[in-house]
C-alpha cells in the first residue's frame, strides 16, 4: 500500500528529481519531516518510488510564487491552473517538500 499518490503525468518529473514539492489540502498535511513515503500513481496505485519529507508548511493560493512553480517543474500560471483543477475554491494549501530516495 502506498502512502501518497500523484497523477501519472507527474511520475517522470518526480523520478528525475525535477518535481521536489507537492501542494496538498489539509487532509494530507499530516506528514512529518524525515518520514519516508511509498509513492504510487493516483490512477492505479502502482508504486513507483520512495520519497523523504523535508518540510510541511501552509501556503495561501495567492502566495504561490515562481519558486513554488520551479519546484513543481511548471510555470506559475500552469501551477495555479493545476491547483484550481484539483482543489477548486480552496485558498489554503500545504507545501510538502521532498527528496527522492529510490
């Protein structure tokens, strides 16, 4: 069983180290620094890597920056569009910074 899932379209960026954060809602804000997580694809829950949590911090949607977008391997406008599609109407999220372990 996986601890966290990502849409399949993000798998390549995560495994290549180009995506180093994820933005989640409060339901997924419970992860702890140093925790190692099994990661799978959202669509089929197939495991594809293990990550270690570096930090968890709240962020308002209107405070998302170019740095957040760079860590997501997309532009700021793309990031805001993706977040709006996944979490419509949500104004506060949690930035989970991570590093690839395997």
